[in-house]
């Protein structure tokens, strides 16, 4: 490193590289990897546990009075009442790792009184080290990071993630996906939120949004974004995002445009304004699977098509020839009616204004 780093950041870098070494060794023998399932499509491997263990050992060895919030072990380790809390994802992108898809990372952040102060995201496949200290900038290896300068969302590349857990609101995401696809130059889903935020900080992408994320997925990446000159928040644009399970980030000119599109889908708004009937619909939407959401969409299209086919064709207007004699008789009848005194009209039940 060409610059002097904060001692806590140096410790985090040491821990991240140690975990990366474990991951790289395991990536050479994926066929013998032991994989367990925490939930449908949510995997954990022995590598996750080993990487997390070496990170915690390194951090607590240097700072035994600090707290720990880790993906696999939660708050089991470290001090429970410390104002310093290390937020750890030992292997962000486990599904990619299991399949040998080289897009995963080690994510470590240090929060003091709830505010992230130090951050490291390490990509072991490329030996890319992203790091940041609050107020001192964000870096990739020794290169200073800055967000992109694009100003039109239509020109932007946006990172995202797909819902994959049972109970995720697939229908809600498909609506967001449709809107975003029509508003930007393209969407990308590498599969590691920590790296996605680092790529945005580096200017590779211009923005990022995702739902269903946990603090360890985004804590380190969030500091990269802000130290690179970007903005990050929840879907309504507020800074309360770390525990809200929704996040949007972007360069200053793009962030506002993303919030304007995504705010209708915020869980904060949905939870505050839904009526009981709407809440039932929301719960039903949460129960959708990707297959049923797709089938529902196709069904609605086919239903609309069948309704259109079944609708009767409008009756054709038939021209009628009117003779001069019939016109004269109609004129005479109208004149006689005008000469008769008007009778009071008794309103029928349907004509009553009450």
C-alpha cells in the first residue's frame, strides 16, 4: 500500500486476505465441497464457516473488546455491548462459488455506533482489494475510486440482484424489472452485492438496487459508494437502509432518478399504507414462486386476449331510405304535438333524484 492506512483497516485487510486464501484453495476442489442448505436456494459451505472463523479470530485477536455480526454465526462471538461492531460476510456469492462462477467476495466492515467507518471487500479470484476509511476515500488496490459522471439514466448500466428465497415477492420484482429495463441502458446481475456496490463505486456501473439484503451484504460496499462520491439509501431515498432489506445507490445525478422509479415499491411505504385487503394481496404475492409469477403473467395476457376474441363485433349501421311522404307526415305530427298543452310528467322510480 502506498498510503498509511488506519490500524483497524489494516487488520480487516489481513483478515480478508486470510479468508480469500481459504476460498481460493477450496475453489480448486469444488467436487468434494460439502454444501448444506439453510433455506431453498440459500446455501452454506464448509468454506463459509472456515473463512468466517479465520476472520473472527484475526479481528478479535487484535480487538477483543469489539462486537461481531457475522452471516453464519450472528452475534455469537465478540462483546455484546460494544460500540464497535464488525459486520462480516465471509463469502458473498456462495451460489456462484459452488458452481465455479468467478463472482464472489469477502466483505468486512467496522461500524461505530451504527455508522460504517472502515470497509474491505476482497475478490480472491482477481486479487482485487477494495477498501475505504470514512473521510479518506475509497480505493481499488492503490487506485482512487470515483463514481461515474453520466447524467442520463437512459445511458446508464445498473446493477441489481434477483429474489431467490421462498417467500420473496417475485411479482413485485418483475414490476421493478420491467420499469428499470425500459429506463436504462441495461441491467447486470453478477451475484455478489458487495462486489456490485464496489463496481458502482469504481464507475463500472452507474447505479445499483436490490431487495432482501442483510447488513453483511451491503455494509462494506456502502462505504465504498459514499467515499467514491456516490449516494446510497432505501427506496424512498432515506439513509436508513442497512436493516431495511432494500437498497438503492447511484452517482449524485442518477440516484434521484432511481429513487423516483423505485419509491413506489418501498417496503416502508407498503407497510404503512396498505389496507387489510391490500395486505392480503401482498402476502399472496410474497408466496409466489418464480414459476407461478411467470405463469400468472402469461395467464393474464392470454386471458386478456381471449376476452378480446370473445367480445362481440359492433353492429353495422344500415342505411335507411326515407321518402318525401314520410318526412311530410313526421313534420305534420310534430307541429300538432307542439300545439297541444304539455301534461305534467310523473317521475318514475328510476327518475327520482333521491
